[in-house]
C-alpha cells in the first residue's frame, strides 16, 4: 500500500515563501522586507560582540553534559529577572515556574499545551492582528481561539475602546495573549496609562495575561522600559505567563534560546507547575539545547558582557528608529500627499505601512521589493543605501 497517498502539500508559510521568492529574483536592486531578522545598515546579519566574547569564554568548557542543567537553571533565573525586574519579589520568593524553552515559539507552544491540559475549558484570545504563527501554535495544542480587537486600520492607532470592550465581554477567566512591546505586525503598543487600564480590567474579569515577549529592548533600546507592561501587571498582583526569546535581542535566531515562566501563588505551587512543564517538554523534545543557553547565561551573568550587550542592543534599536525617520522624510520630500506619521509613531522591527495587497504586489513585480501582503515592512531590511529607492517605489504605487 502507499502509506502517504492522502498527503497533500501544506499551505506555504506566508513569511518563508517571501524569502524563497526573494532569493529567486536576480535583480541587483531587490530588497527583502519580509523576514523579521535584524540587519545592519549594510544589510548584513549581525553577530553581536558580546556573543563572540561569550563564545570565547565558554570555548573548551565541559558543557556537553555536566553544565547542561546548571546552564539551563541560570538561563531561567536571569531571564526571569530580565522580565519581572532584578528586585522583584517573585524572583526573591521563587514564586515562578520557569523552564528553558525552544526560543519564543517553543515557549508559546509549551504554554499552550499546559493550558489545554490544566484549563481545558478556557479559550485563548489573540489580538487582531497578531504574528501569524500564534494561530498555528494554539490550533495544534487544540485550544479554541478567539480574537480581540487591537488595531484600527483606518486611523493606524490602537483600537483602545474596542480592545477594552472585548476584554470586558470575554467570559471571566479567559486567557489573553498580549505583546508587551513592539507588537508584531503593527508596531503599535498601548501607552503606560492604557496598560494600567487593561491590567485593571483584567483584574475585574479575572483574565489570565500571557505575554509573548519576543522583542524586549528592541522597541526603545531599554530593557526595563520595554518590560513596563509586565511590571504594571505584576504590581497589580496578576499571576502572569511569559514567553521570552533571545532570537532578536541577542541575534541568536538559529540557537533557539528562550524561557517560559508562569507566576504562581507560592513556591510550593511553582514546584508543581514546573514539574508539569518539564514533563510536557520531556515527551516533545526531552531537553532543550545547551550551547545557546550557555551563551545567554554567560552574557547575563558577567557584568562586562552584559553592559556590552545593553549597548549593542541600543545600537540595533536606534538604527531602526533612525531609518524610520529617514523613510518618512524621503516620502514627504517626494511630495507624497499621504500621512506617513505612523512610520515613526510605530516601534520595533515592523512598520504596518497601510499598503494594500495590490500595492504590495506592484512593489514586488515592478520594484523587486518583497514583504507580506498585509503591508508589513520589516524595518531591519531598510538601509541608508536602499531607503530612497524604497520611498520612491512606495510613492509610485500609492500615487
Ligand atoms: N512571538 C512573536 C510576536 C514574534 O514576532 C516571533 C518571531 O517572529 C516569535 C514569537 C518567535 O520567535 P522565536 O521563536 O524565533 O524566538
């Protein structure tokens, strides 16, 4: 018999297929604005100096087995401090269940699985729009999903009233996925005041906040500032779930280093929750890889390397902030009558440009510029050299 007769081709991932099309294009002018990976102003991928130094520091160490547990525990402790604050009681009292995860995606997947096992009746509310893989992750964990309104396409700002209505109208004890900073794909985050209101309403409704923090430090260049939403919820006494990724802020995309933490009511509960997370992980992939975790924990644990990292992170964030301003300026200088304020108002890796799918197709077909059809521009792909070409192309297709 033919075992796999019933298998058709899976639908292509929208982001990965853009990269394929980009590589197949032979034009020297081509630009890839699809993938959310940082590039320097020459369009090159970056290995941070702090990572190179950490590599040198751990070279030759007997980490393959003996350090694996230790490295992983240190990674979790340092990650949790990064998210909740160095001096947070949660950390001091050990009121969290934390495990190393396969980057941000793996942390979300592990949480989704945990949620289905222990809260099988609850749905997850995802922002509209959100990173497309969130839907796949909670789908595969068989958690029913709903959306809550987040972004106003017309005014290109947070749809705050609608968001609050949806929070109020969701059944009590619902799970909500929140992006604490640099929302993907819109680049629009709630203000501090809005976060306070959201946190208050979550308390009223007894909702569970799950933060997917893939970009800490990338929005403002400041790690604490980018964690402000989490700190506000923490102060209000919420028990939070948090996925952290070191893919973007340490440039460790391929190493898959992340952390999942779940705050608990006391240290005893944390032990139970952690044991369950470990058991779920054990059946899926046994243990997470060691090398990347050692790199991250080495950087976070060494004051010099950590300072260097903070500086390098700021350089990346600042480049993106600066190139946003240049893109907007170029569009205005070309005489575009449209309002491009959102390019500089939005934060993080992405600009939700407002370009229609047809305009994106024109950019690709006429100008060799690749991006998702929702008009999301990965600002990391914009450089001093290509920004004028990009602005001109955007102007041409929006005239
Ligand atoms: N969450 C969000 C919102 C993201 O944008 C991304 C990456 O694009 C991830 C999670 C996953 O990142 P990784 O699994 O590479 O750490």
